[in-house]
């Protein structure tokens, strides 16, 4: 059964906020991430993917 709009998880932060954090992470690291920054990046990507899934409107 497809989830109804009420069943979908609402992300805590907007895609724009998550994208801004990802951009800042790379800007501070000058394109070379430390191990800790790689972990943070992976976390942000997971959050971004969840926000993308939540923003998809199912077809009628």
C-alpha cells in the first residue's frame, strides 16, 4: 500500500538548508574531506535523500 500524505515522514530541515550545509562542508575543507568530515557528509547525504523522498508527490 502506498503511503498517504499523512503517513510520509516530514523532514526536520529543508533541502535548501541541507544543501547549504553540504556546500559549506566542502568550502571549509577546500574539497578534501577528513575522516570526520566524510562521516558528516554521509550523514548529510542520508538526510538529503530522506528529504527528497518526502518531497516526491505520488502520481494519481
